[in-house]
């Protein structure tokens, strides 16, 4: 049994280094494909290069994105990194607390006693 122990450890290491990451990679690819399939006109997205745009059309392997009003570019669907939330869906920011020393009318701290 002692002479097979290193072989068992090697087999276990192979499973940990090859099989488990492959399963995770396959799961990530499935998530990306389902995200690409869900793209519809009006969906805000971010590309892999960091551009924020809105989907205006979808082709066989491409997607048309509107970067700004009237500016439409075509990207490969693989270039879409994530679907973004529309601007209206963000929660309202809480009211800012009063900070000590902010007694000026414009919100800036006062210069102190004169």
C-alpha cells in the first residue's frame, strides 16, 4: 500500500488541477452564452473594452450598439462583457449627514473665526 500512495496523490492532484477547473470554465461559458441570448434592443451593456452602450439590433454573431444618440457601431457578441442596469434602477442615495464645520450656505466649511 505504501508504494501506491504517491501514485494516488498524483491522481488526486490531476483531478484537482484539470477536472475541477474545466467544469467551472464550462459553467462560465454557459452563463456567458445565456447572457448573449438574452440581449434585446434597449438593453444597456458594457463591452470588454469598457464601452457602455445600448443594444439596438442583433445579428447572427454580431450586435449593434448605440454609443450615443445616432452613433451605432457593430460588435461581435463575444465582446459583450455584461448587461448593465438602466440608470433609473439604481437606489436613491441617502441624504448626506451634516458634517461638523459645514456652516456655510454653499456646504463648504467655514474659514473659522476672524
